[in-house]
């Protein structure tokens, strides 16, 4: 695994999704609230590219946001 030590990959953490008509998007201003399809206690997915690789819990500490990994998702090919 030493050969992989310096290989970097971009991870994305998706906290939720929403759908809205374009008319609503055009009316958005600073402070607009967008309801997401998740609850606070739901696990958040971590993606490597477009592949979900883990899930976890969002944590807030002061002004920092982090994610505690709860599960590594099984990748089958």
C-alpha cells in the first residue's frame, strides 16, 4: 500500500438534496431556506467521485463542521 500513500482523491459529503422549480431558484436571495430531503439524525453520505464509499454523522464544534464516519460502504464489482 506504500505506493498509494501519495495518491489523492476528492471526497464529497452530501448532506441532502432538494428539487425546486426554476422560478423559485430565480427568486432566491441571501437567507433563503432550502428544505432538504434529510432529517438531522440521518446519516450523511461520503462520495469518492460519484461512488458512495462511507456514511457518517455531521458534527459541529464552534465554527467547524466535520463528519464522523459510521460505516464504510461495501463496494461490489
